[in-house]
């Protein structure tokens, strides 16, 4: 078993490496609020700060190897993402099909309306919990996936689309307010925080705003205060300061559970957990009555915390899920995915700055680790790309100008972007509707 001082050193060392990666990317972007912030705003407390509190309060139980493996992997993942994101690239990533800048308001309102219609039956069924949405969240963990999670995804989509419309501030604020209310009624702290992150990245990557270090600190303190409010509104933290610390520090179980998997004698799953998390989780239980409860990461819950599975819940296992699949080679798997995610994120950020289209912004948000598909498990890149292509197609329905991409577009001053039927102006000056 690792000592308290050694465990604290490992956590702090990994945190410093992560901070270095964040500062490097911030300097590259010219803004301390950037694409890495969504993962860090959750990851720094959950993986570093809260574990330090837990270590000081309750000591350690894991081996030295487990501690080193988890925190070297976490640090390496952040460094790999930043490395790939900041590398120079040659050709611009192109997407198929033509597109335009129409129908954003209609699509936003339609998405929000469908989301409300999907979620309304749950609100009626659990109407006694309207002022305690956390209870709705607890009661709908199993069997309500299409209604619960799809309605959240549609609310996010409505916010994204209305931001790109040419409507007035009041219209945008109204749609965002209704969508936010719908998300808050889901009772999930993470889903509510996602809205703040979506708005933040919109002003950075679409509006082109830059936030310095002091401004970023104000943003982070504000987000931290919002998270504390979510905690206070949805949880009973305890009556004494020690109980409050214990309740909050329990959210550090991502790393502790990962170490539990690493120190166990569990046989390798050879990718089974990853495959099931990205496939079985998408199948509604209504279409698959025999859908197992212990698929994907729930398999780990069934093995290590069966009482949680009986309560239709599951703790997080962090990098333990990849370790269960690939053993000591999990770090290779995670780093390769981080490199790919960094490369793809930079490609779509470049596209977003050039084309200013909500389809590209949707993928940027997804690659920033904002859970636009809040299923709790899986990495749904194909679905995110499908949404982006669908938005491109729907934005040209009935449009008077339709755009097509040409190779080797290097800057907005180029004249190689054309519409079907003739040359048109750049979309940077084009207001959608």
C-alpha cells in the first residue's frame, strides 16, 4: 500500500503536468478559456483536488503501482491532446455535401419542442418531484433512456442553433432560458453545467473573444460557485463541516475505483467493455427487453459494487474501464485516442473559425468532452458527425444560397468559396435565421 505522503506527491505531480499542458494550450490559443476547460473543470476537482482531500481524511488503500499508473495515464492523456492540437497541419479537413445558413431558428424551436414533448410524460408521472428534480433523475435511471437523455440532447441542440441565428438577443435569451429550464428539470448537475460550457466556448470560438488569466480565474470561480449551488440543491451534504467534506470528497471515486480494478485479479476483457459501452447503451430497453443490466462499465459495477447495480446506479471507474479491457496497455490506448481527439478537435476548430456553422460547433463541443449525448457511458463520435452532417443538410433546405467547399481554402479573404450558381460572400458576414 502506498503511503499518504507518496500518494499526495503523485497526485500533485500529475496535477502540475496537467497545469503545464493547460497553460501551453492557453498560450497557443491566446485565451485561458479554451477547448481543454470542459474536461478540466470536472477533471481537476474529481481526479486531483478531491482525491487529495480524501487521502488526508481517510488515508490510502491502493498499491503504489495503481497510483502511479492512474496518474501517469491521466497526465499523459492531457499532454497528448495538447500536443496533437497544437501541431501544424497541412490540408484542411473537408466534409461532404453542400450547406447553407438558413432555418436555424426553426430547427432550434423544433428541437426544443420535441425535447419538451419527450420529457413531459416523465414530469407528469413524477409530478410530485417537480421541485426536487434530483428524485426524477434517481427514478429514471433504467427504462427511460430515450425520453430522459434524448430530451437533454435536443435542449443542447436548441441552444446551439439559436446562438447561430440572426435573431435578437431577447429571442436567443428566451430559447436558452426555456432549454435551460428543461435541462434543470432532469436533476443532473453535469447536464446543467454543460450549458455554461456551451455558452463559454461559443464566445471563444465563434465570437472570437479572448480571456486572459485573471478573467479565466473569475470564470472558474463563478463555475465553482454554480457547481456548489447544484450540490446544495440536489444533495444532502451533511450537518457538520467534516460530513460535508466527506460527502464532496466521495466524488473522487473515479481514481479510487480505477485503482481497485488495477489491484484486482480481474481477467482482461479484450475490449468488451468499450464495445458494449458504445453499442448496447444506444439500444432502448423497449426494443431489447433482454438488454443486460451489466453491460459495458456496468460489468465493473456488478463485480465490485453489486449493491449499486441493484439500486440502478453505478460509480465511475475512470481509466479502470480501459485497464479492465487492455491491462497494462491501457495507457497506449488512452494516449492514442487523446492524440486522435486533439488532431480532430483542431481540425474542427479551424473549420468553425472559417465557416461559422453550428454543425462544426457541435463537433467541437463533443471533442471538448461536453456530454451532448448524456448517456453516462460511451464515446459517440459517429453520432456527433452524423448530427453535424444533418445540420449542414437541413440548413440548406429552402435556402436562396447554397455553399460548396473547394480545396485549399486558407483564409476568409479567398474567393474560392462558391454557391451553386455563382460566387457569394463569405459566411463570416452571413447571418443565419
